[in-house]
C-alpha cells in the first residue's frame, strides 16, 4: 500500500473517531437552532389547520436533512482534501471508524444501540460522501490548474 494511501486511511480513522464526539457535542446546539428556526412555519401550519401528527413527519425529515448536510459538510470536506486516489476507500474507513466509536460511546453512556440505525446517520454518511467527493474534485482541479 502506498504511503499516501496509508496516511489518508489513518487520517480517516482518526477523523471518524473524533467525528462521533464532534457530532454529539454540536448535536444539541444545531438541532436546537433548527427547532427555533422551524417555529414560525410550524405555527403557520397549525394556524392553517394542520395537526401536529401531520406536521411531525415533514418536520423530522427536514430537520434530519439539514443536520445531515451540515455534518456532511463538516466531515466530508476534510476527507475530500485528504484523499489522494479513492474517495470511497477513505469514506468507508471514516464510516466504519465512526460507527465503531459511536457503538463504544453508546455502551459507555448506557445509550440504546438501536440509535445506531437512525436515519440521521445514513443521511449524514451520504452527505459526507457528497462533500468529500466535491472537495476531492475541487482539490484535484486546483492541483491540475496549478501544475499547468
């Protein structure tokens, strides 16, 4: 395995482990800010005759998507900048490290393991892949332009 690939995989492992802690450190403030921002539209929907049971799935979906894009950006851009060849290998390494660290963290704080299959994680991983690929392509284009 080339040295650059080992470094990229090592960085992805470390970043995946630290990302779980960053994720939970930011979760309350990010989700709280999104809930505050969603209050006026929810009040308008309630005023127009919608029930909370009708609003809840849409609100949860929007909150999950916005959180996933936020975390995907935070976690994906560094992965894309570190990847030298294959973004997928770095991303898979990141996801595995993230899930292992998250499982360990959940076992230490007596959190239920069914949270591991939450939709927010899948959306975050997909958004992370998206932003990693975009950052990789931008870095590659910049490197090619600088070489020319």
